[in-house]
């Protein structure tokens, strides 16, 4: 693997929001570095959102697509990634996240530069989170 390649598997879970899902997946695939693979998991039967997820299922950066008829939330999707992924690095995006250009490469670079890192993440804090 070249140093510039990411070898990262990124889970994106979609549910009942076609506009958010489209923006998230489009930004993720547009801004990913070589070696980034996306795993799409759609929860539920919301037709419009399922249609968006299926549109991206054949994208060259999408490794796998899964449709769960029930909204099983995150645990089964995370376990799917953890048990079947071959990536050296793993990540998850919510369907309302818009990643910055080169985000997967920056994440991998940080882990390679500092071997003591375990989990790196980001979170959008709401005003009530500071109370």
C-alpha cells in the first residue's frame, strides 16, 4: 500500500432523509482519497431515501450496500463493518455529515503519525451539550 492510500472503510447509515443522504454520500465520495471504501447501510422503508442510497450502491468507491427493512439503528450496521471490513482503519459518518476535502486521508495520516491514537472522532456540540 502506498503511503498516500488510505485503506479505510467508512460506514454511512441512511434513514428517512433523502436530501441529507444525497449531500453526505456525494461529498464523501467526492472528497475521499484513494483507498477509501464506503459501506452504505439503509435503515427502513422510506422510499425516497432508499432510492438515493441505491443510486450510490454502484459507485466505484462503494464497497458494500445493505438494506435493513427495519430501522435497526446503528449497532447492527457497526457490527457489519467491524466483522467484515478488511480496512486498516474504520470510520463512520452520519447521513447529515458533510466531510471536508481529503478528510479520510487526514484521519489516516494522524493515526500513522501518532501510533498512540486509538479512536479519533468529531462531534457537533449543541448548545444544550454545554450545560
